[in-house]
């Protein structure tokens, strides 16, 4: 069964600190993996997308990694800001479906001053 | 930039009412989707539409129907709202040829059924 699991469920950090969010997936055949940021009461917005051949991709203070062998991804946030407080959702696409996305349940991050 | 809008941010309805949630996208995307999002669960696909007047059931279509009369507009209909349909509803759109299956989301409608 295609699944995406994220950890931790929630995380509280102090402003300026770094943090890493984890995503494990069992989707096969794998096409790509995307991290979304969802602010409270808003729709998800794409941060990064990674295909099978990519190991690392950065978007400002956000760096995503992908290990296709172990089927794991991480999202590292550097020098956190209050505006980073949001839910972060890991989403995987399978090659055998042109439209279906498999969503993780998200990690809720709270950055405190 | 792709813009996906939803008709209401918050909606409160009573059990048994017929509820319409509307979604509009301005980028001429062929595909449109309706999801619901509940705490502790990932987004779950209710219905999607490949193009005008075309629709297919997603993973949880029970209790819902959809309408797509125009390319830019995709409506989700709750024929008789029930309390277990209280949720956050998200609409998304996508260009048919998207090789990465990138979907663009609207801001969501938080529906409460009393």
C-alpha cells in the first residue's frame, strides 16, 4: 500500500534555531517527492520538488534531501523565523498514476520568539 | 502566477442542508481536484475532473457530487450535509501535461455542519 509517514507530528523551536523534518514513503514506482508549506487556514504551497535522481534541493533557508534507496526525505530549515510556523506536508507522486498524490499527515512547526 | 480561489473561507450549515462549494482557477488548467483535510490525516481526494463535464471518483466520494460546466469552475456539492462532513475542503488545479503532477491549491473552505 502506498503510504507517506512524517515525523515528528509537531515541533516547537526557538527563533533562529535550525530544525529537520522527516518523511518516509512506500510509494512505488516512485516519480517525485514534494514538500509543501501550509499556513494556518491556507492552502498548501509548494517549497521544493525532487525526482529520483536528485539528492538535495534548496529554496532559500529550506533544504530538502532525498534518499531513494531508503525511501526517506528530510526538510531542513535553517535560522528559523516566526513566519516558518506552519504545517509542512510531504507529498509523493507515483509513476503509474498521472494525477494521484499521496499525502503525509504533516508536521506542525511552531517557532517561538 | 496560478490563482485558485474558493467561494467561501468559512461556512456553517445545518444537517440535511444542500451545500455548494465553488472553486475557480484562472490559468486554463484542464484538471481540477477536490480534497478534504482532517487533523491527523493527509489530504484525501474526493473527486477530480479531467476536463469540462468529465469527472471521476477519488478515494472518498460517498456523500459528495461535483459539477464542471465550465473549464475554470469546479463545484463540490453535499446533497444532504452531515456532521461527519465537517472539515477543511481544498480545491486544486493542474495542467494536463504536467510531468511532475504539480497541483496548485486554493485557500480552502472550512465547513462546519451543525
